[in-house]
C-alpha cells in the first residue's frame, strides 16, 4: 500500500503507525460531542475550519484581508487502538451548509455514525443521503433523550427510508458502553460492506 | 500616499487581533505537502531548535518531540485554523524539522480488512 512518507532519521517512529478516522454526524445539539467524549481517551478537542477555505486551492489571500472569517467548529477525540493504530473521531455538523467540509473529512474515513433525535429526525436526512451517495458505511444511532418519544429501530429505519442492511441502534451517547456499542456496530457493518463489495472505496 | 503616511501606518498598534492567516504570512491552501487532518507528524530536530524559529513553528516543534501528533491535535493545541496549521507544518517538513505520514489515498481502493479488524478489536476492548 502506498503512503506519502518523508525521509528522515526518525522515520521509524512513524513507519508502523496508522491514523484512521470515523465521523459522527448529526444535527445541532444531537449529542455528537458528548458521544466523542464518552469514548475518547482525551477530553474532546476543538479545531476550527474556515468556511471559505475548504477544498479551495487559493495561493494567497491578497485582497481578502478585511473579509470576515466564518469558521465552523469541529470537535474530535482520540482512541489508541494499539501501538500501531490511532483512531480519531470527528463530530461533524450536519447542516447542509457544512457539506463542503464533509468532502474532505470523509476521504478515507472508515465509516460514520449518523446520530438522530426522534423529535427531529429530518435533521439527519442530509447526512444519510451524503453517506449513501458516497458509499461510506454508516449506522444510525438514535440518541434516546429523556422525554423523547421512543420509537423502535424499524420505525426509525422506515422514517429515514434506509435499507435493511444499515444498522439502527438505540443508544444513550452519554454512556460509554452504549456509545461503544454503536461504534462496534458501525465497524462490524463496515467489515460486512468491505467483504461483500470486494472492497472498492465508494462501492 | 506620502512617505510619512506610510510610516505612520506601520507604527500603528495592530491590536490583539491576529487574523487567521497572519501566522502563515497570508498563504493559504495549495499546501506544499498533501496533509490530511489526521496526517501524523513528529519532530526530527531537537526542541532546542525551536529557539531559532518563529513562535508558532517553535511550538509545533516542541509539541511533536515525544510522540507523533495529528494535524488536528496541533491545530487544537495552537488554537489556529486547520488550514493555517497545514501551511506551518508544510514549512517545517520542507525545512527538515518534521516528518509526516499521511493516510493512504482513497484511490488505493480496497479497504484494509486487517486494519478494520484491528480497529474493531480495539473498540470492543474499550
């Protein structure tokens, strides 16, 4: 497998190391950062991406110095899987206007969790469409908020119009074990997809 | 504009606001190195070299001494935009202070089943 590596005396430290990522998508306030925090070995960190930058190939910013910079926050956590593999979890804003950002983030992602709130299921239609159209394995995690109507998994599946092969899991993302089970479900699904599609990205 | 006006302009206190790309001297995008948000970098020059670098470069060199960090973590630690940090990291790679390892390009095609299995095993053990 080809890697972009640079040479140097300490290449060995990096040579056996892989970083991989999973995305946690969903509408505002659905619990993305909470889920990251529940399973991450570090307190969730926040980075910001500039809205106008993503995917653009701009050589310099001459003439735009005075422009107001609009940024979007990206919360993420880390799980050291083993000495060779580090997993990063990115909570990504689910609103349509942030899709440009997903394009970059989703490149090479092992899969995605679409977090849903049954009071606002429509908030995750866009995420479902995005991952379906790009062939990125995803599962739907239904975050069961206190007081939310409890639907069963099939009702959510029907409401979201997703296929039987896409796992839907009821969960409480504040709970580490519950959040973990959603991730396990996603990775098992990604394995199945990889095996049945012959493993082509985007298939 | 007269010469005097020009000088006065430069003498003004720029204030506490540092525009996002001031640290990259206005450069953005078109990264010299192809860096992903989870590209890992590690220092190959000692922390003492930080003294010879501008502040942000020095901070990156120091934080990457002991273990590899992702672009995302460096951006979060510095409280700078990811795109700006990519430019700084590219410079440090070019100058021989850092080495990097990016994830394989998606064109590689087949997902790595062994890698998926390793991640699954690791998450199960959480």
